[in-house]
């Protein structure tokens, strides 16, 4: 990964380019997403994967249901197979990592193979790389960033109204993000409200108890049966000084969420419910 390159074109001030931006066609009622994390360093434990957690929280905030996270090595065949599989199953596929000038940056190759597309030198990306690396040599190391799957789209537009200096590349329903956490977060926050639109939203409430989970199983099951459109989570907390279980109540219907939360509050003894600011 060329940190210097990405830091300047993504983390630095967003510049206005006169290059054309590509429009994305949205499917109606898109709700599912999958994340493919790419990198040997993740699988060896050399680098902590914070990207999938960040993306999971942000996709949930946008109203998309994340179905699966996969972590795979820097291997063209494995990237191809996983991207193919995810692309068939989920409405949106996000990859992180493997974008850069070095030998192990093979995400573009893997995604190209997944869709049976050749890599080609995109003229707009060539101009960007030539400007940054101050070269006209299309075979130089930095130019690897300009070779993308044929028929890919360049996504420049951001919520701030300016254009990204280096676009986020996508093909079909696959969106390829950088692996460096600061760069991924910056890029995602700039483009996600435009690219990942969904009419759905999640409404959540939380309840904290100072009882162990086996003491509230009956009450919880009663509410689960009563509200089939609501998702419930029960998460024990060991050695906490205030509570022992965190309950989550969530659905796409705000009224159902509020009613389910109120019903739980009725069933669990009031002296066992703990007030917590941290949701």
C-alpha cells in the first residue's frame, strides 16, 4: 500500500477535478451487504482489523443489513471466488485492502477475474497517477493504481459537494476501498450516503439488567414470541460493577421497537433494571 500516495489524494484537502463522475444505478429496497477484508497481515495477526467493525457500524446506521464478513489473503483466485460468491448473494459488496503499487496489492486483479474482465489503464486514473508521481511512464510502479477492471465506474462525488482526488472504484455491486483505516474511513464517510442508499432504517432501544441472563430467559422469550418483527440481543457482561446483561431491541418499525422495549420493562423487575448512558 502506498501510504504517501493515498494520504495526499484522500486524506489531504479534497480537490475539484474536471474529470467526469460516474452515476450509480440503485436497486430498490436494497438492504443486504457483505464485506470482504483482504490482506495476509490480517490473517497473521500483524495488523488489527478495525475496518470491518467500522463498516459494520456505518452500514447499520445507513439501514443496510450486513450478512457476512470474510477475511481472505492477498490471493487473486481467492479474491475472485469470494467476490463472485458475495456479489451473487448480497446487494452491496465492499472490499477493503489490496489497493496499491506493490506485488501484494491484487484486489483489482481478483475482482477483474471475478467478472471475467481484463485490467486496463483507465485514462482518468492515469492522469491522476502521472500528476502525483510526476511521470509519464505508464509501466511505472505507481501506475498499478490506474489499472482497473474493464467497465469499472469511478465514483468521485462526495456529500460535501467536492470531488475526491482519487475516486472510489466499483464494478457492478462491488465497491473497492483502501485498507488503511484512516483512508477507508475518510473515503467511506464521503461517498457512502451517495452510493449506499436504502429506504430502510433501524430503530434501537437498550435495556441493562443486574441479573444474569438465565434469570430473564422466560421474560425475554415471551417478548420475542410477542414481537416477531423485532430482533432481540442478549449480551452478558462479566465482572461489570453495574450490570450483568445488556439487551438490545431493534426493528425497522419504530412503533414495534418502542412497544417491545416497554413490554420488557414491564416483565423484568424494576429493581433489576439499571440506568446506563452507554448504549
